[in-house]
C-alpha cells in the first residue's frame, strides 16, 4: 500500500503545486502590520464633571465609583485613577483573559457606569467615555493634524466633520483627539449693570432655562381625536436669544441689552498649535487583524480630498506621523534577511549534498512556506515581523527533515538499491527519528503560545508559524520527497562531475572527525575539560555581570514629546511664550529635512514628529535635552521617548500609596532624593503637580438666614460669577451646543473683587457675598491619583541598562525604601512599570520551559522505552544555554526576554542532532555491536546529517543575528541566542554526547549484567 502511494508521484506533484500557488496568493493577501495585536486587558473610563474641583470629584465620583467596581466587577488585577478639576479618569487592568471574556467584562463595565450615573454620580456629571484598550500599543497607525485659521467657529465645524469622517473609515477602531471641544453659546452679563436694574444673575439663568426648555404638556382630547401638547423652546435659538424678555424689579428688559451673546466653547485652555496655526490632533488606532497599509491609504486619500478644498475652507490636513513607514521598513528588512538566510541554507546543502540532492531538499522550502501562509490566512492572522521571525527560525529546519531523508536514500542508492526500495528502507531507518525530532521541536515551541503578558502577546504567533512550517516540511519530507526521488531515480543514480570530489571531502572530514572522537573516547578529559571550561566562563559571565541585561530592548520611533510642568497657579495663556521658546530651540537643533512638524499642546506637552530619514533619535535627543533644561519659567522639563516593541512608559515606576496626602508628599520627596543620587537613573520626575491656589467658600448659615436669601441662591450666584452655569442646550445637526450664563468680568483682578459681588434679596436690595460665606485661602491638589483604592504619588525614571537592569534597579529602590520607611510608617511602596511585565514573562517562561522539557522527555521516553536516554539527550539543553551566554559575551548583545525566549525555543531544536545519533547507535547495539563500536559508528554515520541540519538552521538566522540596523534590534537577540546556542551544542554533540552515551549506556548495561 505504502509502495503504491509513493509511486503516485502525480498526486504528490499536483498537491505540491496547489499548496505553493495558494500559499503565494495567501502571502500577497495577508493583512500587514508591524506587530500582532497585543491584548493588554486595559479598560479606561473618563467622566466629565464640569465645575467641580479635584477634591470634590474625588469624594463624590472617584471613590464611590472605585468601591462600586471593586464590589461588582470580576477579574480586575489593578485599578488606578486620576482626578482633576472637571474630570475623573479610571484605568482598569484585568487578569490575562481571552478576547471573548475581556469583551464581556467591558460590557459589564459599561453597564456599571450607566448605573452609576443614575445612582451615585452627582448631577454635574455630564458625559462619559469607556474605551477597551485591547492593543493600542501595537495598533497605532498614524496621527492626523487639522490646521486652520480665519473664522474660529468654521474651524470648529471642520474639526467635527473631520472627526466624523475619520471614524467612518473602515479599519479605524478609535481616535484619541486633542483640540476638539464642544461649542457653546455664552451669555455674558455685567454684575453691576444687573444690580442697577434690580436683576440678579439667577434671573437671567432661570429665564433662559425656561425659554429654551422643550417639554411635553400631555395629551388633550378634542372630539374623537387626541392631540399632544408640547412646549417648544429650543427653536428660540440662536437668533431670538437677544429678544428674550427678562423681568426685574424695575421692569422688563431685553436679554441683548444686559448681556453679550457670543459663540464660544467649553474648553478654557489654549488650543493646540502647529506652524503658528490653531490645530486639532487625531491619533488613529486600527481594528484587530486589519491591514495597516490599507487604513493609511484610506486616510491619505481622505486628506488629499480635503486639502483639494483648502483654498476655500482655509483648513489644511497633515499626516504628521505615519506608523506604516516603520512597519513597511521592518517587514522589508525581515523579508530581506529571510532571503539571505534562504540563500545561505541552499549554499550549505549544496556544499554537503551536491546540486541534485540540494535541489530536492530545497523543494521543502516553497511547500512549507506556502503551507504556513495558508494556515495563517485560515486562522485570520496577519503578516507581521513576529510571523517573519517564526519563518526565519524555521527556515533552516525546513530542509532538516529533507536532508536526513535524502541523505539516507542517496546512501542506499549508491549501494545499488532501486530508488523506491531505497526510499522505503531509508524511511524505516530515519522515519521515527525524524518524526521524533519534529515532535520534540514542537513540544518546546508550541507551549510558548501560552506565554502571558506583553512578551507573550507580541511573540504568540512565532510558535504557531514555526509549527505550521515544520508540519508542512514534515509532510513534504515523508511523502512528496520519496515520491520525487522514485520518479527521478535515473538522474540520481548517475553521479555529477563534482560528486567524487564531494564524496572524497566528506570521507576526509569523517576520518579527521573519527580520529578526534577516538581520542576523546580513550581520554574523556579531552572532551570534558573544554566543556567544563565553557560552562565556567558562562557562569562567571552571569554571576559577575559581564553580560549586560536589558529585558525589553526597544526600537526608537521618529517622534518624541517634551513634557512641561509650571509652578502651581500658572495661567494657561501665560505658558504660550515658553512653548514658543521650546519650539524655537528644537527647530534650531534640527535640519529642515529631519523635522516634519511640531505640535504644541499647552500647558503640558509639545510633540515633535521627525521625518523617516535623518539622525537617530538618541542622537537628536542628546543634542536637544541640555538646551531645554536652560529654559526659564517651567518648574520641570522632561522628554518622553517614544518607542515600539515593549511596554510603553517609563521602565521604572515607584508608587507610594497612603491616605494622608502630606505624608505621601514627604515620603515621595525623600525617595526621589535617594534615587537621584544613582547615576543609572535619568529623567526622574514625580506625577505630583504641586498645590494650586484655591479659595474655599463655606456658606454661613446664620448670615444667610438673617439676610433672607436662600442657600441655593448663594451657591448658584457664586457659580454664575466664576465660570458660569450651563442652563440649557440644543442641537445643530449632529452637534450638541450648550448655553452657558456667565459673568462678563471674570476672571477677577483679585479675590476681594469676587467677594464684593452682591447677592439679591427676595424683597429687593442686595447683600455682599463676603457677608454670606466664610473664605479660606489655601493650596489644593491639581491632580489626585489613586492606585488600588488608595491615594498615590508615582516616581518615574528612565534607566541606563548598561549600568543596571530593571530587576536590579527595583531591588535597589526597595532597599532604599527600607531605610526610609521607618520615618513614613503610614506609606507603602509598590514597584510597577516594566517590572510587572518582566516578572510575569519570566514566570511564564520558567513554567513553559519545564512543560516543554517534560513533553520532550515524554516523547523520547516513549521512543526509546528508557528513562536514561531521554535524560542524556536533555543534557544538550544546558549545553545550548552555555553557548547562548558565550555568544552574548562575544557579540556584546544584552540578555533580554527575547533572548530567553529564544533559549527556551532552542531546547526543542538542539536535541534533534542527539536524537539522530542515539537512534543510529541504538540500532547498531540491537544488531549486536558493542557500545564502543556502536557509538563510534553512529557518530561517523550521522556526522554529515548533523552538520547539515545544524548549520542550515544557523544559516537561516545568521543574517538576522549579525544585522546592525535599528529595525532588527528587537529580534536580533532571538537569532543570536539560537545561532550561538545551537553552534556550541552541536560541537558538544559531536564529541561530548558520544562520550556520555558510551559511558552511561555502558554503565547501564553492566549494572543489568549485559556485555558492553
């Protein structure tokens, strides 16, 4: 049956061609992105509470909301919040969840927010947003700027139109935007004028509110019909507002005579600016598994269409940041390295096997790649750099199975066997070891798909791609390759011109090797001493820090942010000259072809977008940063370096939590002073903004009672005099327009001017506000942060990985806190930032490494029916890890989580050569050979297949391992680990493993009474 199957080479050829063609089509149609979607399990809730201070919102919104979520929401790993004047923002991080469960938790969160609006939130809470941040780090595709001048209202309308159009682009999941604000009608009165007319601010607010109210009065029966009676007020806007009648003590006046009615917005901060023009900024995030190139193509088409009308509209759109440029470059570089790796693999097989056998082995590559891309397309995955890394890892192994099968068949054909019989006999010899090698490799790789955290998310597709490629390669080697050889028997039977030379060279290599091996078998110290020396050097390198540890090496992007802090109480408008100076200094430091654009987001941030070409970002920042520190005015200027390929934000985050704010400030200042003394930390800053000047007014009950004024009147008068009160609203198309009644004289020249304002008595006359309230001037927090239900101050810092790694840095900070904690007993330290992802990834790698080794032991135990031989084969794993450390020491590459990932994956690759050697030796022992002769024969017989398979795997990754470009910095540690680890373990396989086999199996047979 099997013989007839291999004779049907037509079926094999047609299947081969179909898979290759469909795979090529799948490769072309796969959606492109730089990294796969990383589900970080974050959800964000933003609640607008206009008119309330940070302390008020903390007590009335943030704390009740956190308690509600703590009681009602499951799987919450961490909750943090930021409360400021007018808003409350809550960030939740869930445990590692699958997408369906995460979306379910998101729906539950939205229900809880809606319930909170109806039950616990104050009436001032207006709007809210809930975002499910499933992969924003990896799904950002670009930033669009909307620049405008001329009529501010027309510009706002255009911004809203652009926002809606961008949201309608297929593939866009969400927008983050700055400079977009809701329009309002401002009715600005002058308090003294109202007092002279016998009016109060409440008269205007209440009258406008009633006039603009839409209400249904109810049904009225008229004959046999029923009419619905409605009071329609919103139609009075906006033209008729000035004609509204206000009834006061001295008669009726028109609203337009006592108040200025103007168009404004609800954002009292300066608008973002770029190139001297008002600007809105939109950050775009694509949906999962959507082609980033196609999304940007649609965005650019939209921008071009809008800009074609810029002469008429006065508005220009600009794609400030195109993430697909880096994505295209990264994919192109990985494809380029893959092509070079494939070429080296082909050269390696040709050198050892000759052109004909090498060509047969090479047939495995197109089939395996076609099968891989077909499976990825069927699974709904994308083409990204992680997929291409998996392909490169598998590239050399794609020919491994074919090499073993071809070499075994060719050996028999040269002995005079018919091609088909040679194929069948060869498969009986090498079929089981080849399948076992496949299973052990998959046993090490596939569990890595379960790795949690950021590393697991970004690398999850790698073991899937490797498994798909190796499965296709195995099918080709065990089915199609023997069928091809059976059809090409006459060609293979006649040797090529160089075959004799190649055979002679192989025999010379085998002779030289066997002489060296014989010396090792006779004198074990010759093999063990160099191995132990290598282990000692590797151990010393780890112990004494000869190898740099950088757990998350990142690729710098072509943008950065300048973060600016000002002294408490600084007016937003007064920060504009500082931002102008920062921009001027940056423009002076950069050339015209390096700088794309700059966007100022006062009063806190300035974003700089660079062109794809030009100096590297670290070089640019080293030039700019000293200049920015010399600027006078801000209390602190820092640079936020944008990067990809790792967790976002500062690597070091020390959170000090407690209930007393003064105690937190004291502890934070002490710890910040201690950390600043260490040279490894840079850009150290706190999220505490300093106390803002605050006037607390408490209603004086007795004074209010004597005056005859209602407490509600006093409260509302204060609001109307300061920022005003939104009394109504209406719609203009899709936009909601608020109507705000406010004082025309705000802001006041001094606080006493505010307190001198009067509150009208019901029977006439007025009483000064200062007589009705108790005033206290103090400092109040600008922002209040919570972490796991407690107040927190966070210290953040960058870290020089050459001086200290993140784990050591956090340990050092913890030791510093031990000496400081006695003075701050009520404050607790939590170390977060990258350390959370590092510990989660290290724990996952540790568990999955043991799982993989256990599966390999299980597979080998079943194959050899032995406990000893699998254990002997697994000794190659520490050999490979020693090779990794030696390779990193020589190449000066850091130890990273990606390196460790490569080391765990290497466990499944490095045992393959030992499996080939042990299988050949066991066959000879079973046929009656002694242990020594069987060991000697197996090593000599498997020398060439071991060299080809190991060198081919190394060749496939070699171009990536020696790459010097920034785009390869993320994946280069993985390639370096596998190349050096496999090279060192292969060397030990040829000399140490035969010696271990001979000693261990010989001892086992002696202990059981068998002859060695």
